């Protein structure tokens, strides 16, 4: 390898409430960069990882993005879990720094910036297939939407409302709470008294822990109620009492139970290198980060240069034949990924795939076309 190194910046929440997810993301970043360098680097040059802790604090993530752009002068930035963190990184990296930014986590969709690519699932890949399937399978009609109070749950709930009503159901409650809320007694009383069939949970860590505990203690699932939490993954299953999440449904781009050979090999590699408690999962954005880094690698290789405009042009049509959950490709003009999606259910403390949905398009609007609906804040 020769010439100056290629600099990759990654912001992962390695401390704070999302530390289990962020540490796993940091592990993935190290693993991918190690693999690239072991194979000779990229464009004949070593890839150097600049890993920063976002600390699950948006202001910290923004400051770290500023450092990566202005001081470290990285060629690309990856990272962020919460949508508010994405916006903080975007402000520093994209709006001010004019740097290519790849966001790896599932989110509400609607990003439409020429410098921003998203490699996790969006509502068209989660809500749109999951809700009709669940209603058909279970006969559920009444949905309650307890949620954290920020943009991702609010936009997701709008999509849930559309899908539920389009399939003959109704929303019987929709509430929003601070991320660290702990007392859900009034909400759960409403859930139990209103004939709710499905709780579509959009509370998030740390507030999701007391919510699921209180919902379990009230006997919601024992009386036949269903819980849906699209982002729920193996890290969360391992952190919560099994009884609190038994029967819960999720919908992601990857689960550890996905059985294609590459997904199994990738999980085995990760577990061998990082045998700690922080697992390679879809909900943590590990699958999206791996996918994003490999798509970026493919784009740089195709472009034959690190010139940002050339890399962006190549990334817009990049694809990988193998990845967690299966192959993936950017949808030209959308900066979002076409990929396999799965529905899983917690059974005896394990997430088991109950439906392979196949390849699903993100159906995001083309870059440069403004959103027509009212903004959600």
C-alpha cells in the first residue's frame, strides 16, 4: 500500500443509554476496515479509521462530526442512531462541512440531500409490509401507539395510521413521552380498558424498559394482546426479562436467525473477534453500517478516485452481492437501499424469523424533489 491513507470517520454512541448499540457499531467499523486493509486497502492505499464516541448526546455527536471534518479531514462520515443525532451530524458534516455522510440506522425516511445516503430500513420497508401481514395473521383491528417524542416515532406513527386504516383497522390511542419516561400507568390503563389488540411500541431506550415491564405486569399479552416493536433486536432481547417481550414482533433487514451462508459467516466472524455482550444486530444499525461501508467501498473502487462528486455518482448506483440479510443495492436517485426484509417474533427468549418478505424497495422520493407534506417536529 502506498500514498496517503484514506480516512474514514465513524461516530458511534459508545457511552450513554445506547452504548450497547454503539459499541457494536464501533466493532463493525473496526472489522470492516480491518478486512479492507487485509485485502490490500482501497485504491492501493491503507484505510484509517477515526472512531469517535457520540455519547448518546446530540451536541457531542455534532462536535465530533465537526472535528472529523475540520481537524481529521476524513473522506467520509458514518454513524448516528437516533434521528436527532443524524440531524446533529448532518448539520456539522453536510450543511457546514459539505462532506459525504452515510447514516446506517432504520429511520422515518424523507432525507433528501445530495450528500446524505441512508442504508437502513424506512417505513415502506417495515410498516407497509408488516401491518397488513399482522392484521391478516392475527385478526387484529385496534392499535395503540405509545411513543417517544421525536421525529422518528411521529412520522412512523403517521405511516402506521395509514396502513391500519387502509386495512380496516383503527388507532385507539397515540401518546408521546420523553425518551427517559418511567411511569406509563395511565397509558397502560387506557390500553387495557380500550380493547386494544396491538401495541405498536415506539418508546425507545431507556424508556422502553419500564414501559414493557408495566405492560407485562398489567397482563396485556396474557389476555391475547400483541406487541410490535419494529426496531427490536437480539441486543434488546438479551437485556430484558424474557417474559416482558415474549411474542413481540419486529421487522428488520437482518436477524441473527437469517440463514443464508454469508450472513452466518459474517456473524461467526464478528462473534470470534468481539465475543462480548454487544451483538451484531439489525436494530443497532450494525447491518446498516456494514452495508453502508461496503457500498461506499464498492463506490470508491468503481470511481477509481476519492473525489467526492465521483464517489457520490458511483454510490448512487452501487450494489453488493453479499451482506447481512442478503444482497443490497442503492436505488438510483433515492440515496436509499433496496434490500431483503424480515418479520421476526420473540419465542422463548429468541428472535425467530416468521416471514421472509423478500426484496423491498424504500420508495423514497428522488433527491432534489422537496417533500410536499407538512413538516413533523
